[in-house]
C-alpha cells in the first residue's frame, strides 16, 4: 500500500507535467511557420464558386476597319467566335460599338481603313446564332456594350477603353489627358481601364519611367478619384512596348492599396488583324455568360490575365506551345495566413510582393515572408503555353494606412498645372516626338 504523501506527490508531478505539456502545444497546426503578424487578406476571388462557375475567355481590346484594323467589323467578330472566345469587346478608335448588328460610324482621319474596306455589321440572323452558340454546342459569345478606345488622335497613345456608356463617338481627345474620357464614361454609368501604359510611359527604352514617383502619384490620384476606372492593361499584343507594365502595375498597387483602392490587371490582344487573335486574353470566372455577369467580373476583379508572351517573366525568345496556364481554384486561410492556388498547364507558381518574386509553390505562408510583404501579394503561373496572372491579394497586418498627403503651395500647384497644359498641346508633343526621333 502506497503512503498517502507519496500518492499526493505523484499526482502533483503528473498534474505539473500535464500543464507543461499543454503550455508547450502550439496554438497553430504543426509544421506552420508563424511570425509576429496576423494578416487580414482581401481575396478578389472570394465570391467565386469554384465548383459551379465557369471560366470564359475574353478579349476587351479589338479593332476593325471601323478605325485602324485590317479586318472588317463582322470578320473580326466571326474570327473570335471561331477561335473559341466567349466575350468580345469591339473597341475601335473614336467609334462606339452600339451592337454587332449595327453599322459602325467611321470618324474622319481616325477611320482611315474604312475608306479602303468599309466596315459591315453582322446580320440580325447571324447575331442571334452567335449569341445562342450555334456551331459551338450552345456556348454563345457575349458583346460587351458600347466598347470604344478613347483619345483617338492622341500621338502619345493616351488611350482608355470605355464600356457600358454611349460616350466618345467622334471625340478625338487631348494629349496626356486620361481624366476627361474616364470622367465622361463615369458620368454615364460606364467603366474604363487604361490601355497599354508602356506606350505613354516610354518605358520600353526607359524602364525607370515605369516607377517614376510623379507618374505613380498622377495615376494614383486618378484611381482614387474614379472607382469606375478599374485598372490597367498589364500586357497587350506580344508584349513589345508593354514589357515593363507589370513593373508599373506593382508600383501602382503599392501606392493605391493603402488608400483602399485595388487596381486590376487586364490582358488583351489589342487585335488589329485576325492572325493576332489569341496572343493575350482574360479568363472571366462567372456563374454564366451574361452581359451583367461580365460587368460584375470586371468590377470585382474575378478574372485572370493571360498571355502567350511575357518578355521579363518568360524571356524575349520564349515560344509558347500548348495551352496557357490557368488558375482553377483559390483558397485563403486567414487562420494560418496562407493563400493557396490550384491550376492547370503550369510548371511553376511564383508569388510577387513589391515587384519581386518572394516565393514559389502552390501555397504561400505570409508569416514566412513578413520582411518581404508590404500591402499585397499576387501570383503568376508559368508554363510552356505562357503565363497567367492573378489579381492582387491585399495583405493588411493592421498597419495599412494611407500616407500623409504632401502639402503643395498654391503657386507651385498652379505652375505645375500650367506646365502640364503646355506639354499636353499637340504642337509641343509633335516637337517632342520629332526631337526624340532625331536624338
């Protein structure tokens, strides 16, 4: 028989051991890496039902002989339909698309191709067939209403795409003026995004322009002022002049997100010829292919930007083979501060923060990269067929707040405005372009 004191002593030791064991058990699953921060993650794909929603291929930047394209209006529509597109925005320069079965209205000077090959609409019967998906198993193609590329005669290619608002017909635009077309579409309830910023930035030959603080502040003000301006084209065509536009995108995200404003990345063909169809496109995640769902996806960022070319990420000599990579599921676990992706046709997933690749793999644990993460992370899937970019996931560690507004005195502001107006005149821009060519 055990002595009573011995039994009490043994019980006390067991109780102490149990308490120590309880204290030593981590408050998170074994194997997780935890740091000092706890993140609130804003997932742009939160509304997507990955089990029931479909992925729909889109091109939101398309030209025909109604402006400077090489294919007839109806031919360009037919070619995208034959290529398997689900969503198409016809966006001729200065010409509003009022329906695929309605004759486009060419604009003098801008629509020079219409003199050689006048644009023709679809017949009512053919429009009904394309909408119904005849010949494609009922998978119709949706017309994004009132598509137009604004600032038609801008020599510096200050171009903006507008949709869902009958605005811009025969308005030729002004150099360096993004705000007027954005405000015009906004006033009529439409949406816009900024086209191929690399052309205006001149960043192909001057990469430093993509991160110029004054330029970033200029665009940050626009995005803060107009929520209907949804983002920028992160790539167009074969990524010639736009190769630093992802750098520009990252700089914008770093600047706009602290103000509560995400900026979506679009990818479009800027298609002028049938042979160029398919070089860059979006994949929209939607419950079904309707005009309203297209608009909702554009506004919410529930789409992926895809390209067969990405000169910085894939190399200038990359030749795409096979299908482009695509994300098929996004999972956010705020308890673990993790974001996970599933996908297809990819060989590597890279995670970007503040313009740098900080991690690889299907899952990123934010706590393992706290020193590298600012206010967002985004992912890119690389594969033999090209690249797929996600939108940015906002990562708030509790310190996310807009910076203090810089104070600018009245005289300096007026002088800056005067200089900007001077530099935005066509005569100044013409001399600037001639000087650059001579230099």
